[in-house]
């Protein structure tokens, strides 16, 4: 097995599994489920590729106990094109690629709405999502 491939019982896979368990919905007393909240951080100026994937995830994740929201950093076509219209939509615009004020807005969203998972697809959203999660 190549060194870059980790066996399922490796320290890396164990850490990933433990972190995933921390974010998963949990059963409470008498069968109630504590909903885990996922915030999809998306560009939003288009409705293609990453935006479509995150929209599809937002349609399906609720059946697995997740509540989904979107944070748009470049509002545009996504707002009117999305299928997951029941998912909460937050507009946190970035003035330009160097505008890191959006990080503070994301931190506030995460705290105020109890998001436990931040999900990003593009370099820009991954960067601001990582900074907000720190």
C-alpha cells in the first residue's frame, strides 16, 4: 500500500471519524433528535458546478437529520435558481477577493445559528470558511 494511502485504522482515519461523530445528529431522550446544522458557503453568482452540488445536498441532508443553510459571498443567480428554497439563505457579500470582513460575518452566523459544519467547494469559500472555523 502506498504511504499516502491511510488504512482504515490509521490515526488519521480515526481522527476524521471522531470529528465526524462530533458533528453528526444525536439522539436525545425519548427519541428526539438534536439536529446538526450545516452551513454551505458558496460564491452564488452562478448556478452551476459547486452551487448545484450544494443545492442538491441541501435537498437531501434534512432526511438524515441535518438542517441546512447557505451563506452567499457573491450573490447572484443562485438566489433565484436554487431548488432548496426551504434552506435558510444568508447574504454576506465580499466586496473583492481581499475583503476579509466576510470572515467576521461568517463567525457571527455560525455562533448565532449554531452551525456545526461549514462546507465549501471553491478556493475563495474554502479560505473564508477555514478562517471562520478557526
